C-alpha cells in the first residue's frame, strides 16, 4: 500500500527540490578513452571464450589466495581447535611456571617439551600465569612469561617438536595457560 503525501509535505518537498541543481555532466569523453575502446573482430570474438575461462580461473585462484592470507596458521587443525575451545581435550602433562624467572622458565620449558615429545604425548599444558595486578590499579602488567612463551615456542629449538599452541580453556587456566600441541615422532 502506497501512502499519499499530505499537502503540506508535498509543498515542503517541492520547496526543497526546487533549490537543488543537478551535477554538471561532462559530455565530452576523454581523448584517452577512445584509444582504449575495444573493437570486436573475428579473432577477438573467438579468443574471448577462452579468455573468459582463463579469467574465471585467475579470479578463483586470487580469491583462494586472499582466503589463505587471512588465515593465521597455528599448526592446529580446525577440529582440534574446536575441542580446545570447548576444553574437551586430554592433557598429557602439565608444567607450572609460576614463581620462576625467564632463564629458569625457559630451561624448564625446553626440558619439559623434549621429555613430552619423547614420551609421545600429543597435548601438554603450560601454565604461565596472567601477570601481576596491583590492588590500586596503577600497576597492571601483563605477565612476562605469558608474553615470552609464544616467542620461545616459535624458536628453532622447539621447531621439530611443537606443532602449534593457543590459550587454554577457562577450566584449564584461560589466558594464563597455553595448550601446546606436539608433533608426532
């Protein structure tokens, strides 16, 4: 159902539109555009079918590349990631790094990952803690070990053993702990 405008609305519309001027349209085409015009001939018509197929392939390929570039590779497959997100994973071993300095924590982490890898464990939990939060809210630092652990796990020492890592589920420590997925031996 179309509503009819009231007379006062119609008068207001006429008043507003009377003051509007259309944009200027350049009726003279650019000189360069004449050069770019496509002049069809038999050769172009025959090859256009093949070029459409090639264009379609190129477009599909470029779309796939865009998708792949947006994915951040962690080494954890989609199904395992879903189980980790829900906390439905079996943890083979746990390492708690609370109270250790960076040097001690790195040594413990390396020994723990090596032992877990040799024991053919698939998933381990590394607890780093969330960092210190002062009661006065003036000092709110992110934990040093929490920020260092991802950097350490990307190093060459762990490359042959670690497949991927991510924050754990809340029941396993949330953002204060990491699931570490180990490679198969």
